[in-house]
């Protein structure tokens, strides 16, 4: 017979410290802007226009980066760093929740055409190492109970109505979090007859989490930013 | 006479059939619409051939003229068969789905997206394009349709009603989805019940239809690669490998030996992670939270290992036509070997705990059973097929890459229930770990990439993805742009049979059965 409580206790505490540096492999990392003489030519290797040459530098537009790794493969790559604090407000008017939400935030997740990698990363936010619940964040079953609408995917035509209805059903105050490059601009699927090309113009968005997919740490960081917390896991310098 | 020559001989003596063996792997036949149903039935019933995929192509200059290709493979003879038929504008093809039921959804899809009608098919309509949204009579895969923007007009608006077959007093249709209470992929599952038992299930998918096959058209090879890699992120490596193979087959190039070995290593790494994620979902669906946490730890371990050896948790950006984009270094290899020992130990411990938890086994034994007969009729693939007694695996039956030298063991179970599928997920993960361990000590030295010229032409390529056989068909133009990309995925095959495993189950078993199937909606919807 299996004695599950004992197996659980025997494993000890497995949750990783929030302030510690990002554990190896917990993030795919991202390219970092750098000055280089061949900036014009180098930035063309990016298939999603996430690299932009400007005054002898290669600038990185994280909202377009799908971690295809082309700028770090090859003889003379861009530097990359493994971090996970990627979220940013959509505009300057956006506000975090009032402080009373800091111990209880309820999130409804909607898949609006995500490829499965985003879904898989969301499924891990309550894994022991990440333990989303320690921050008072919970996944809820209905928009009526949700404070946050977390959306991934390029917003397919068939999910458009469902996303709009879910948003309308949420009580105020509410915030919308667009997760993954697809939700920001359609990602590799772009805008077409079948995809809206992201959340913009579908419902009002407060915060973006770029990444393809954003790892669990980046998702939690985004949710914490919505609650008004600003500290995230420390960066890890790698090549 | 061997079986392979027997099949060829039979085809050669088939009246009025032109047979041309273009290359070593594929028998190509041109047939007429009248010949099609009889030929397809004989292939499947007499020669035990498996239906692979169906491909429609519109003629580049003659609108509404189609070339339709039916692919079959004969597992015992290791042979692939192509039946090609020209369809003139306004004419129909006979449906083969009463003889080859696995082709049922393919025919519905071709009707929905091309407007190609199949005579005798009972359920054409409302499939990929939902009737309440999409204007009637607009076929998006036709050349004249522009992918850039949605056509004006609506479908029948909010009037669409879920079907209801049950007419008993108190019978209801209980909808699940498209938005879920937790983290599932979007889709609509309509459970018909008089209160407790599910009598019928209607699965309505394609809420996530991103029209990947359509938007790939006109893209450069490199750009469409991103689509093939990311339309189903949980099996990115498998699908991008199939895509690369298609480009390589058109160019007539082969990846170097080291690259072929590394591809197997990464593919098995992906399979192991995919299966562990399914195990975590199965544990979670039965509310066994400690077991779920243990399985989640395994998934996270695989993902971190992937990021450390390949730079990305889901192995994105690794492959390219001609080989790999990046090499595996000695320290990464050592890290990989060390991780495998740890992961095997944890996996075995979890399996032992689960196999001795009677309350857990009660929830998955004789649950969501797909009988061997249905598995054959629906032509299911991958772990689902192997859990229902069908020892099918393209790595063995149509070997690609270096799998002809590194033949994996193919586990099978007979019961076809949830527990059989769980055992298959465990067994295949352990076999993948063994294969990785063996290979990691014997990787050939040498280059990881060869120059792969982009040529005009077309080719079919296949990979045994974590969830089963995937067939990618690609046609490239002179300038290297994609003219047609067909993604014949395992998700599309297996969802078709899912309804058969639900009928008669109790209401509360639905999420458990769903988890034991572990199917990807993104892979189905494309």
C-alpha cells in the first residue's frame, strides 16, 4: 500500500527561494542589447524582427523574441542572460491592484490558440519548486470569481467571442495579462483570417509577459507585478 | 514470395492501375475515383495497411482542379503507398471512410477547407470552421482566398445548438469548455447524460484553428520552419524534424551521422518529458496531489535538462534542414548522463507508489477503454494504439534517420484502458531513457550540419512524435517558398476515436479519461 503523506513529507521543502538567482534551466534566457560594428547586418538574422540596429548597437525587442536562438548560435553571438523578470505594463496609465489584493489574487486562464508550450508552463506554476500559492495567487474556475484574466495564444477567430465574454463576466476591479509573444502580436502565427494577431483590440490589456513560452518564473513574476510587488528572481549571467 | 513483393505483385496485376516506383521508399499509383474505394478497402483489410494521411492540392493555374493523394503504409513490408487521383472542377470523390474509417475526419476537413465533396459521407459540414461563425461557402484553402484577413459575414450567429440525441426525461447536455476551470486547452466537449452516466459525447474542436497550413503558403522555408516547430509546442522537435526531413528529401541531402544521432537523442528527450507531463495530469485528475507533485518535479527536471543541453526548455531553435543549428558539448553530455540516472530512479519510485495505490488504480482501471477493434477501425496512433494492443511505431515500421540502427523496443498492452495507457507512458519513458543512455556514450564525431540546397519539388516525411505518427508533406517552389504544407498529425487521428472511450463512463470520470488519453488540441487544430 502506498502512504502518500509520508512520501510528501519525506521530500522536504522543495520550493525555491523567490529572491535567489534563476536556477539553471528554469528560463530559456534572452538576448541582450550590445554594441557591435556589424549591427545592421547582424540584426537581419532574426526571423521575427526582434533585433534592431540603431546607432551601432543591436537593440532587442523582447515582445518579438521567440528564443529561436539564432543570435546565440554561430561564431560571434549576442550575449544572452537567463532571467525571468520580463513583464511590462502596456502603458503608463496601467495600475497594479490595490494593496488588499496582495494576499489573495484569483486568476482565470484562457487558451486562445496557444501551441501547448504556454499551457504546459502554466501547469507547472503550482509545482513544488514554484509553489504559486505561497504568494496568495490561485487559479479559479470561473470568470465571476476572477481578478485576473490570463490569456495565451494569438486569439483565434473561434475563441474571440469566448475571450470577450469571459472578460465581460469578471467583476471590477479586473486586470488582463497577455502571456507569450502570441498574445502580444500573434507571434509566429501573426494576423490572419484565423487569428486576431494578439489581444490588442479585443479586450483592454494591462500587462504583457513576453517569451515563447514565458517560463513559470516569468508568469509568477507578472502576476506579482499586478499585485504591486516588483522584486523578481535575480538574473543569471550566461553566454 | 516475400510479403513486400507480394503486395507489389498484387498492385501490378490490378486492372487499369499505373504503378510507378519513383524511389526506394514509396510505391506511387495513379488511380481513378471509381477504383479508389475498392482499392482502399483491399489495402486495409487484406494487406493490413495503415492509413497515413490525405492531402489535397489545388492546381496552381486551374482553379478548383484538385490532386488528391491518399497515403497508406504497410507496417510489415516497411512500405509507403501513394494513391493519386485527379479531380476535375465540380466533381466529387467517393468517400472511403466507410471502409477506412481513419479517413473520416480527413474527408470532413477537405470538404470544409477546399469545398471538395465526398460522395456517401454522412457528416460533411461544421467541422474545422464553425457554422455559427464562418460564412457559408467560403473555402479558405483555395488559392483565390486571401489568408490576410477574415472575410466579411457571419455564420448563423448565435443560433448554433449543441446536438442532443438523448430524449429521456431529465436528460441534459452538459458542456465542458471551451474555457476550462483549470489549465486545459480549449475545445468543447458536450456530455449527454440522463444524470449519472455519459451516454454520448460530442467533441467539438478547432477553437484553436490557426490555419497553419494556409499561412505557411508563400513563406520562405526558414520562416515556415517556425510554424512547423511551434504549432504544437509540446512536440516541437518531432514536428520540426519531420519538416526538415521533407526539405532534405526534396534537396536529396542527408544530415551527417552525428546530427542524425543528436536528433534521436533530442527526440527521445522530448518523448520522455511529454509522457511525464501526461503522467502528472493523470495523477492530478484523480486528485492524488503528492503523486502529481512528484510527476511535476520530473517534468520540471526534464525541462531544465532540455534548457541546459539545448538552450530551450521545449527544444525550440535546435534543428534546421541539413542537420542541427548547435552542437552538444562534452559537459552538456555528462550533465545529461547524470540527469538520466536520477530521473530513472525518481520515475521508478513514482511508478511503484502508483501501482500499489488501490484507490488510484480503481479510478483508471477499465476506464476510458478503447477496444482493439475500435483502435484498428479508427487507426489510432502512438501510445493510445499501443495501449490497445497495436504494436505500431514508425521508428520500427518506416525507420527514418538513424532509427534503423537504433531500434527502440515497442511496448504494448492489451486492455486499452486508462491504466494500460499509464503503463505505456511509463514503459516508453524508461525505454527512451535507456536509448539516450546508450547513445550518449557512442555519439559519432564530425559535423552537425551539411549544406541543404533549397530546390523545387515535393516530398512526404514522417516522424513518430511523442503522441504518434506524424506525416508532413511539403511542396517548394523554385524560389524556395512553400506552396503547400500538409501536417498530418497524431492529435488529428486520436481525437477522432476519443468519443468511443467515453460512452458509458460516469460523469466524474470524464476528466480522468481525458487525462489518460493525454491528447494535444493544438496538434489537432493546427
